[in-house]
């Protein structure tokens, strides 16, 4: 039996731990904030052993007794010290985490039989926080549970003044229209390297003026922008790495004008990340200046689109070809106002083709039939057929986020996304549009019997309400899925897997993001650029005196909602 022991690295790690322990203050608990494994990927032959080395931060952490698990013990096992044994041919992931599940890391293994040539292991496979992951075919694994490896909070360097906060400066010569791009320049600056990761060797603190095109975006957020604070879409001439995020041309500036906390979209995307949705767009909070005029605090976020990088992981079918089975990226939106759209036959939902934007008639018919078949199977309670048509776990992931948030725009009404590639069933890759979520829509109480703003956290929403604003209690997708015992059983399994991670958001993440963003949030409030935070207002759950009060209100709802759902999902 071969034994591959990384002895020197282990001895070095043990020496570092001993040194750190000597410096710790007696009785003081210092939590681990991040973990990594060395190696992060490896190829092995059946019978081999390898010792994984754990690196953690901060160096003086006191809680360093970690939990080791294997995703497939028929392929590889791991003991309590990180010794991995290759058992059988296949792929597996070895995970290490803190006992409370707050922080984790993993090593991706490929195991072959004796005599076979092991492939080179992929570099950083499925690493969720690697901004330059090329996601080339063969290295990205669909449906991998990467959320366990997400740190409790980002490793930003906090700044104390808004002058030092990352900012975006846009210069244009004309007025910005919603549907027509105009040319201009954009400059990204981060004077104190707030968003620089410790391992980022090519971080740019000042991009200089970059040529770009800009237009408006959104629906109600554009047409009824509170305080005149409008959202924008930017298209750079050249793909650029912005604030430590991946190289890209397409970026979105979310105004969050209807969200007094300025954090609801951030919170939703964090949930998506820790529960391992296929695509959770990266984002940064920034200060925006338009032609040198301060516009307020915005969320700079990746555009929702397909690709092999950090995107919705499908290759859109070519409209010039005769292929029909994949891939597609489609939005459910009750307006159905895109150039190519259709209405489903059973639940009468409107769908817009996003990619490809202009599928040929055969491709349109293929995807429309897929939706129609799915709806027919659900309504007839043909669960075998439903399972043949949809990637169930992704529908459950979407449900969990939307139900936690009680998102009025996400209950199969607006901004709901579906994808299908050649090798997949119909799945839900991402979420979007949460400024009216987390108890930020006063009219939601009209949809739910016996509810008020104070007890809304203790009510079902997505489970029971499947319609739009005109008929909110209509029965559609999730109302039927909850009649499928397999769906309910799997929901419980995934909820209990994700729940510790969701608690970390409650206990750590929200407060840390509030701390990081405080200089910008205060500046926006002081300058009247947070339309729903006004010093002269009476707190009424829609308007607040301070941004701290607005965040606290959202945070309290999240805490109560998480606890209620944990009890009631497990009681289903």
C-alpha cells in the first residue's frame, strides 16, 4: 500500500499551532474565520493515503478541533486527523469544518484503479471564492455543495470614512435612458484596498477612466425610483477585473431605492451562495457619482447571464442550428414584454427568452413544451414525470430563499429564472430582485389571512401563494410540489443541511456587512440619498429615522423567520 504523507507541512502546522496557543489569552475564545486545505485537489490510486494540511485564520484562533467528512465513503474516507484513504474509483470531496459549521473548506479527489494513469487534478475546482476560476468543462461539477466552504463573512478591510470607501465615477454627455445605451466612461477606485483579498496579486485600486456604454434597467425600480435614485447597466469595452471580482464586461448598479436597509439584495445573494445555488452573482457596495454629482450608495453586481465562467452554467443553443435540447436561460415575468416570449398552457405564466434572445421557432416550441409538460405533470400529480423533468434540488433551493425572504416579486410572478442545458433537466440557477423582501412590502399582509407586519414571520407564503398580485392565492408550482412526499422529504434534508449556514448569516454576516458598509450608508443618509431613511420620519416599518434602525428591523425579521421555518419545515 502506498502512503503519501505530507510530513513537513504537518509538522510546520503543528509548530504554528503550538506557538499560537502560547500567545492566547487564557479564557478568551477566538473563532476561526476562514479555512483552507492543502492540497485543495488531488489524484489518487485505490489504496493510497494522503494527509491533508489545514490552514486557518486568524492564527491565534482557539477553537481548532475540526470535523472531517467525505461526500462519498465508497470512494475515499477520512479520519479525525485529516488522513485520507482512497477506497474505490470515482470522485469525492473531503470536507473540513468547524464544529458549528460556520466555516469550512474542501479537497476535490479523483481516484483511479491500480495501473490506471490518474488525471491531473483541476486547480481550485468549484472554489466559490476564487474570482478567476475559469470553469472550463471538466472542472466545474454541477450541483456541487460548495456552500459549506463559504467563510462566515468576506475578508474586507474596513475603512472609517466615506472618502476612503470604494466608489464608481460615471461620466456621460447626455441623459441616461432606460432602453438605449449611451457612451461614456467609468472609473473604479478603492483608495484603501477595502476589497483586496490577501491572495490577490493583481488588485487595482484605480482603474482609470474606462470606455463603456450605460443604460437604465429594471421596471418599477426605474419607473418609480424613489428619490430619483435609478438603477443602471454598464457594458465595458474590455473585460475588467473590478474590486477583486472576475474579469467581465457586464455589470449592474442596483439602486435599492425602496430598501431602507440597502442590504436586502445582498442578503438574498449571500443565502444563495451558502446553499450552493448554481450562480450567486458577486457584488460590492459602492458610492456612485454621476458627472461628479453624488448619487448615493449602490450595489455593484454581476449581470445575470450565461457562460463557462462565474455565470449561469449553460451554453445557449445556436438559433442558426437545428438543435433544440439545450441550452436555455429564461425568465418568468408576468409582464412578458421581451421580444420573444410565451405563455404557458396550464398555469398561464409568461416567460421571456434571455439566452438565446432570438431562438428559432423549433427551439421556442421545444422549451415551451418543456414548461407545459412540467406544469401538466404537477397539476395531475404525476410525480414520477415531474422528477423526470426538473432538477428537484434547485427548485428546493429557490423555494428556501424565497420563503425565508417572503419575496413578493419572487413567488413565480417576477424575476424568476430557469435554465436547461443539454445534459440537465429544467432547473433554477439563481435568484434576483429582493428589495421588497424580508418584510419590506406592506401590502403582503393582504395576501395572507390573519397576518400583520408584526407576525408575518410566522406565516407560510411561497408554500401557499402561487399567483400574482391580482390573484395571489392561485395554486401553481410550489403549491402542487408540496403534495409530493418526495419533495417534502428532500426539502427537510436540504433545510437541515443548510440551516447552520443560515444561522451564521444571522449571527455574524449581517452585522459584519453593516460594519463594513457603515461609512457609505451614513454618507448616503446624511446626503438624503436613502429615500426611506429620514431624520424627521416616524418609524413605521417602511420609513426609518436611521439606517441602523432599518437594518435592525430587517435583521430581526430574518432571525424570527429562520427560527419559525426551522420548526415548521421539520414538522411537515
